[in-house]
């Protein structure tokens, strides 16, 4: 079993934490306001969860999930993430995050921004294309006929393999979308973004198989 550090414990961070604890992993949660504000969530999750600072969650995790509003990505601690597998869930919403010219002009991607901030980490884009409600709802054991798939993108094959194994334990198949530079294929308003898993905000979700995700990635323009 793995210890998963979580930087950002909102919609996605708390959903990943619930799936991880259900799968038998340990989780270390963090946010911007401090561990004392996460006590209700930690109590709900039970003995496999604890709250810490972002730097402590980064240091504790075998795999670390960065799931903060994009505008806050530069606050993610750098040194404790050196050499680690980092899953980047972040999406760009200029109304929320402010305007990032390099994203507006397509010269980089959200995943590459975090990788540049964390030069010694192995960043893998993942969890960014599914609404948190569907992420919690569509998890299925390996081999289930109605299992869904999630795309990943990253430059380090070993890191992608580690994330694939983690996703498998959390209830999802994985489709490799290629290097981090290809993560525009999973960004906002692409075919694989949110809609394959159902309507945003509506439960239950609908299965998005490996084939559905592969075709949606290929259809991205
Ligand atoms: N919501 C979704 O369904 C969904 C789906 C896919 C991807 N995403 C993307 O995933 C990211 C997180 O989304 P979300 O909906 O989970 O956000 P959220 O519910 O607003 O939660 C954000 C979390 O990040 C924490 N945070 C903010 N600034 C931080 C900092 N400087 N250091 C450490 N933690 C910080 C917040 O802590 P405090 O509350 O203490 O400030 C909060 O726990 C976003 O980039 C979003 O676009 C969201």
C-alpha cells in the first residue's frame, strides 16, 4: 500500500482521499489554511488519514496529488517533491485563476507549468478531466464490465506506470495520452473533458470505457 500526499483537499482532493482510504492506502491531507481546518474530513476518513501542512504532505507521500486552483501552483513546495511522482489535476479557468498568457497562446500546458515549477519531480497529468462527483461515483473493481478509464500524460514512463497502478487500485483503467506536452488533449473544452462521464453536476455518472477515452483523446483539436 502507498502513502498518498494530497495538496489541496477540496472537491477533488477529498474525493481522491476517500477512494484511496477505501483502497487501503494511507493519505496525508493539506490545504492553505492549516491542518486544524481538516479535522472533520480526517475524522470521516478514519485512522488511515491525517492532516498536515502542504510541505509535510509532500514529504510523506510516495505519490503526491496537487489539486489546488491553478493560480496557487507556485505555492506548491518544491524541495520535498524532488524525485517524486506528482499527479497534477489542475485546470485553467481565467475567471478564477487570472490570465496566464502562455496558456492563452497555447505555448505551454497546465501540466508543463507545474513540471517547470517542480523540475526534479515526475509530473503526471491526471484526474483533471472528470468532475469530482463522477470520480467518486464511477470507481469499480478491476475487471468490472462497467469500469471507466482516465487519461494520463507525462514524460517519465516509470511515473506513468506508478500512476496507472494507483488508478487501478482506486477503481479506474488508464489511457496514456503521451508526454506532458500532449495534456492539452485533456484540458477544458476538449472531447474527453467531463462529458464522457456524464453531465456535470449530475449523478449517477456514465461509464467511459478505455475505448471511449482513447477516441475522445484522438478527436481533440
Ligand atoms: N471540482 C472538480 O470537479 C474538478 C475536476 C477536475 C479537476 N479540477 C481541478 O482541480 C483543482 C482543484 O479543484 P477543486 O474543485 O478540488 O478545488 P477546491 O474545492 O476549491 O479546493 C481547492 C483546495 O486547494 C487548497 N489550496 C488553495 N490554495 C492552496 C495553497 N496555496 N496551498 C495549499 N492548498 C491550497 C484549498 O485550501 P483552502 O480551502 O484552505 O484554501 C482547497 O483545499 C483545480 O485546479 C480544478 O480546476 C477540479
